[in-house]
C-alpha cells in the first residue's frame, strides 16, 4: 500500500474527506504549520500520527521546508489540503509528481487567495475547484480533476465557498484514489493522463443534480 502525508493549516475538512473516503492510500501522518489547526484533533482522535512544524519558529523558508520534509519522512505522496504556506522550489522538486494540491477555483482562473470573492466580482457563472500536481509556479501545475459548481443569484462569498467545498470533498478523494492506483501520468506537454479512465467527462465533476 502506498503512503501519504497530508499537510494542513486549518480546519482540515479536505483531510477528513481524504481519510474517510478510503482512497487506498495509507495516511501516515497529518502535519500542520499551525499548532491550533482544528484538523489536528480530528486526526489524533482517529489514531493518525500528527505533527506541528510551526513556520513562526523558523527564520527562513529553507529551514522550515527541511523540517517539514523530515516529518514527511518516507511517505510516497504529499497531499496539500488547505496548507497555506508557499513551499521552496527545492522542496517541490523533491516531491516532483508526488505532491497534489487542491485549489478553490477552476484554474487557471483565480490563482492565489480570495478566489470566491474574486469569482463573484468577475461575474462568472461557473466556479469550482481544481486538484493539480504541485510545481514551483503557484497554482499552475498539471491539472488532474476539476469540480464545477454554478454561481447563483444572491450568492455571497460564504454560500459560494460552501458549494465549492462540497465539490472539493468529492474530487480530492478521486484524485488521491487515482494516485494510489498509479493511474496518473503527466505527459510531456503537461497534460495529465488518467490511465484506464476513458471518459474525460469523469474528470470534470458537476453537482449531482446536474449530471
Ligand atoms: C479549501 O477551500 C482549500 O481548497 C483551500 O483552503 C480550504 C481549506 O479547507 N486551499 P479545509 O481546511 O480543507 O477545510
């Protein structure tokens, strides 16, 4: 069985979805850069090893990333789940093709922060989330799967975020399952092939009622 470390910074609902979905990955450790991250308690209660690597205790990104790598140890994969730190290029290269992130927008639209607010301001009618391999350029690695949701009249940042989060909890476990099964291959042009998954539609997940 392949193993994974999950990195969080906060409540950890994506971590929870990944653990509960039984993706075929052995979640060896949950690591947070914030001691107060709510997700840590949930993981501990389930008997999952946890660790805190508090970024405030480090003077530079390199030493923080070195401590993080040592906590990750020999895990096969790293899953970023609401992990709010920029990682160094060296760290990212170390986990090349072995590290996924979930981002709350349909990339390449709205990389960075405050994605729901920006989507509302832009007036888009469709929004969502993206699971991608992590590369040195922020929020722009090869895309594995996306979840799309409608933007509805009267939406606020909070209602839109909640709708997107539901999609996140469906697509991230799917991506992790493919990773565990060794199905993901990044082609020379940067596109991700999911071996054995014929229909490309399965990689754009819409809300159940709209399928
Ligand atoms: C999610 O919306 C994720 O996409 C973003 O941060 C949020 C984390 O939520 N990167 P949670 O900690 O997984 O509940």
